[in-house]
C-alpha cells in the first residue's frame, strides 16, 4: 500500500496537515470547513496509493491524463470514489472521459460542450477560466465566459457547477499573487449568477496556494504533492 519514497504513515500525516490547513483557512474566512471538498490529485501514483487514501477516508480523487484515469477508474470500480478529471480534454476523447469521470473541471470551448452533451445521462462540470495571456494554459478568456455559460446551460446532460481556474505560475504569466487571482475568479463567479444561479462552486487552489483559495471562496481544492508526496521518479 506504499509508493516509492512514501509510507502509509507519511500519507496519513500529509493528509492531516492539509486538512488542518484547510480548516484554519476556512475559520479565518468565517466559513465551515465541511463545505470545502479536497480532491487528491493522484497523477502518476499507483493504485495502491489511491487504496491507501480510500482507507484514510478520501473519496474524491483527481486525474489529468485520460488513459491513466480511465485505467485507474476501471481497476478501482469497486470503491465508491468520485472521479474528477482536472486536465485538458481532447474533443475526440470527450465521450470516453465522460464514461468514467463524475466531474470534469476543464470545460473551455463550445466544441467540447457539444462533445459532452447527452440525452441519456448527466455529467457535472466546471468551466475553466484562463487567468493568463497564454492560450496554451487552457481555459476560456474571461471576456468570452458569458457566451460559454449559455452554451453549457443549453447543452443536454451537462450540469454546470461553477468555475475552475489555476493561478498564474510566474510574473511572466501576469505576476498576480494567487489570492488576487482567485478573487478575480470569485468575481467572475458572482457575475455569471444572473445566467446560472445554481453555479456557485469554485474549483481553485492547489498544493502551494490552497489557503489563499479558501479565503476567496473555493469550494473544491485540487491538491497533489502536499498530500501524495513527490511523484515517482519514472513520471
């Protein structure tokens, strides 16, 4: 049940440390920690780590590569896990991702919405907003967000939870402090309420900046190495 360089006690300690950090940030913001979902991103880590996380009470896991996510979800189908796909979705793979994911965090274009639409079942999703000038980072330009919200709302079988974003990584990507970036997302979320009153969730905050995200209203955190430890060397 261990991963290279990490034992189960290490995993439990890191998970508890993050849980305490989330609770502390929530209290500082006057929020209930119970309203915040921590998604453990297990990219490149083996099935045994997810099983160990499950034994520690984790029920929300995230992956960002389709083939790896598809395989893990199939292998662990016996566990009542909620699978979050947090990476970019190729249009030609959208139906396959939809088949195993419970939530997709990276909807960012009309063509992807069309590929995900279904009259047979419903998939929860977040619209990803790009906070940088780099289109390769993924996400819709904030100026085009209202139109994409309308597209999602009109698509059968696609349920909009809210917005997702990644804080800029460096000054070259805009130079914003994470909390300021997350405040922008919060403001955008408030702006789309007139279109989508129920889309109140905010997926933002990772290992290095989750406390700032909680302070700005994050409802879903996507945390990897702070809980899982460093990825295996072969990754």
